């Protein structure tokens, strides 16, 4: 009896048999990233398999992952890896694309290249749409990715970048440096006050273009970073001299402490007018960009027999400082009252001078 099955069913049965014919394979779907061409004669691919190749300009590796998420092969960019026919995920620096393999065929996928340039010895980071890091490299060194939209991050600043097949996307950072003469740090903030990065004064940092705020000892100034350019912010230094081993404090116009240091040691600030405080005595001070402004406190020493303390008061009787008899305190220039026990005596302190009161 003749086989009554329709001829197309019989043909399908033959195609699915052990002697699978290449001509019976299902054609892979259209792919804007990958093309299909016959395997070159030099390709060392087992019979019945095909190969995947990813081309790019960097010396990196791509990886092939099967439907179960298992790494089933990898090769250097511009090389190829043999694969059984089917669908795979191709990964390059954690960017991914689904590619099909057909027996006797080379699946050639074209990646794109990204280069973020800068003048500092720092790193740039590449993120996916969800904010997950894909890869990073030093400024000026390229990375390859499968095409798509990515986010670049340099010292907390971000920018979108579109990676296209066969093209190199070049992004230029700008450089920010805050000048200063002290061994202190400057901080770079967003407009809302979030810290992006910091460095020592006179050492540069790279950022993607945009407005920024720099902070030095809690004083701030605006900065604008442009591609391929260097933005400089100049601070000035403040130095309060004194002969005692005490501290001076620098206050804002509202009386908020900005920083402090030992007498004779400098502090950097953004240009402006401030108040210096020494033992609760104050003197107005000014900071000028690129300069060190020097101010001097005076010294008061009280000598008397005994080991009691002496107290320094202002005209209203408020205590400003105290020390053991024979010891010295630093004060801003001015007129004061020295008190030991029940005895009081006026004292005038001059900037940079020492006055001795004997009781």
C-alpha cells in the first residue's frame, strides 16, 4: 500500500532525519548587527557547525552564552569561535546581543568602540541603562561594546553615549584644578551639595562637561568644566601668627566655624572676608586669590607669685581666656582686664607684641 501522507510531511521528516541537510535549515531572522556569510576555507569548524565572529578595534575578548546562561566559548575580537546551530547571547564587556548560528555559516557581528579622553591619570566607567557598571578603563584608552545607548561616568559626572556598529565614539572630559599654597584638599560638589570627588590643592581632576561647585574649608566657588579645557579656581591663604602653642579659628560672616589651625600655620579659603578668633577674641581678616594674607595676634603674660590662674576679661567682664600665672595667651590686639583672685588690672595687647603684666 502506498504511503498516503502528504508529500510536504514526508519532506519534513527527511529534513529532520540523521542526515540533516544544510538546505533544510531554518534561515536566521534579520539582524541589523550581524551578517551571515559562508565559512572561509581556512576556518577550523567541526562538520555541521558554524561560527561566530565579533569585529572591533580593541584587543579584548567576546563571550558566547547558551540559553541556559552557560559560557560555551570565547575568542579575541576579530577572531571566531565554532558553535552548533542555534541561538546564543554574545557578550562584550557585559553588553549583549542575541545572534544565530547556522551550519556552514559565519555569523559576523560588528561592535563599536568608545574612547573617553582626558589629561589626568583617572578612570572612566561605562554603565547600562539601569546603572549597572559594564566596564571601565583609564582615560584615553578605548573599550569595545555591542551597539546601544550607554552612560559614561567620570568622577561622579555622567553623560549619555551612543555606541554604533563599526564606529568609534569619542568623548572629551574637561579638567578642573583648584590652586592653593597649603597642603589641603578641595572638594567638588554638585549644585545640591553632593560630593563628586576631591583632591589635594593644585592636583587636577577630570569631569564630564557642566557646572560644578568647589569647596575649600567650607567656602565655595562656582566652576564650569568644558570639553578639552582646563578650568582653574584660585584660593587664597590666611595665616594668623602667634607666639603660643594655641589655635586660631576662622568664622564665616554668620559666625559658623569654617576651619582652624595652630597659630603660625596657614589655611586656604575661597576669596572673601572672614573673622579670625583667638581665645574668644576676634579680628577681621581678608582672603585674596593667589595670595597669603598674614595677620598677627599679640601675647599676654601675667607674672605673680603662686600657682593660681589669671583670667582675661573684656570690658563687660566676660572671660576670654585664662592660664596659669607665668604662662602666656595669644589675643587679638585690644584692651583687656587681667584678674587674679580679687585683684584686677588693665592690659593693652598689640599685634605681634608681647605685653607682660606683673602682679
